[in-house]
C-alpha cells in the first residue's frame, strides 16, 4: 500500500504545477500577440487595404471655393488625393485635386449619351454608372484610361448607385421608366 504524500510535498507539487500553468499561459499570450502583430503588418502593407483609404489625410473644407465641372454634376467619390465627379450631361467624369479644387482632367466614360451618374473608388479604379446605356465603366484612377465597360443585364436595368465594400463593386439598379422592380449587381 502506498503512503499518502505529506503536506509539504503536496504544497511543492501544487506550486510547481501553478508555475507551469502560468508559464504556459504567458507562452499562449505571446503566440497570440505575435500572430496578431504579423496579421496587422501584412494587412497594412497590402496596397488594396480599404482601411488605408479611411486613414488618408482629409483636407479642411474650402467654403469659399466654387468648383465648376458641368451643368449636371452627379455622384462624387474621394480617391486618395482627388475628387471624382460624374458629369451627367456629357458622359464624362472630372478629376479634381482635393487639396485645391483644381481640375486635373476630364475623361470620357462613353460619350454624351452615357449619362454618367454615380462614382465609386476601390483604391485603384474609378467605377462610373452610366444610366442611358445601362453600363458601368471602369477607369484606371492614375491615368483615367478605360479598362472595362460592363453591361448590366437588359437595357431596361438603369444603374443608379455604385459602391465598393472592400472586396466587390455593387451597382444598384431600377427597371423601366416607372422602376417597378430593382436590385443590385455584384461586379
């Protein structure tokens, strides 16, 4: 028959186990912290990280300035150092320098019949909804070059809004002149 350990032995074993548990807890915390740090560093270095867009410098409002782009400006989007404005009357978008309001350039998104409506920026491209031909035009933000035009189903699907969710472009649409039904496309 085995003898029971004395109280001093029990205290020593309990203390040893407690110390090991604490060491194990600290090791687990250190591993989790290291993984979190690596994840944050990788996401911060990703050029397509939408969080970086929110951290860009915002300029003080210039309430005395009046910016002229066209007779019927539509949607606007902030794209880094620039503001993009859809020009509904001539099927173009105007790129303005956000810090001064100066016109950088104006780019076609399908000609006068395109009726540019809304604009979104995804970190690299400008997306413009064109109401008349029911398309969305994708421009390279750095140059304004058209890199794609996307048809939104039937020509009765009129795009009204365009948004970037961090991974996808979404385009809201209505149907026909009285818009009895609508929905959204994910591009």
